[in-house]
C-alpha cells in the first residue's frame, strides 16, 4: 500500500509538470504571474559599454566609453537616438503600452535631457558615467547604472512600483 502511494504521488507530480500549457503556465494574455519577474532585454548601450560582458562597467570601459558609444551610431550622424540605444520593441508589443522610465545611465549620458546623446555628450561620456559611481570604487555595477524600480505592495518585493491595479 505504501509503495502504491509513492507511485501515485510520483505520477501526480509528473502530470503537474507536463500539464502546463504552451506558455509555461503564464496567464494567456502574456502577463507575468505574481512573484515572477520579467527582465527586459539589456540596453544595447550597456552591452556596448560593458565590453567584456561581465555585468560591470569597469574603469577601463568607462575611460573607453566615447569610442564604444560611437559604435552604436548606425546612421553615422554623430549622435545616438532612441532606436540606437534601446532594444527594438517586440513586434507583438501593444502600441499603446506605457514606456518604461528612462534608465539612470541614459539620463546621465543625455546631459541636456533632449532624448538624444549628441556628439558633445558622447565625448563627455566618461565623466558622466563616473557620476553614477555611488560607492566611488571606479566601476559601475547594475544597481548603479540601471537599478530595479522601487517596490510597492506588501513589502516583500512582489510588485514593482507604479499605479495600483484597477479594482473592477
């Protein structure tokens, strides 16, 4: 009898794993479920600056920032626009979806706040990146150049800040 219960329990757990729908158990509308976190694709700007792709923009990468930023200038006009510094929007993204807040690294590099990183801002990129180094260690970690949004809700980190869900 005990062996039969073990077999039934193993079978039930196998069914639960295999019984997920084709979208991995996420709600059918594509939203992430509570407690699941979706990390957006990395900024091409960060990928260009973090040459060794270790997740840290170190002192040598900060010093070389102007040269690396120039590699993002697809059309050769000497400045970086949103289509050159942000990942492409997914084809299935709703057209009326709100834009995420501007990451601190973009705000620092776009010193005049005109949504374009122009030639003078590219030239001054190293100094602006150093301004993000909160602990003064000469390098930028993800929490310095692109920190997570503040949390709301019950304080356990389940929900990102923003307007509360509508109560219908």
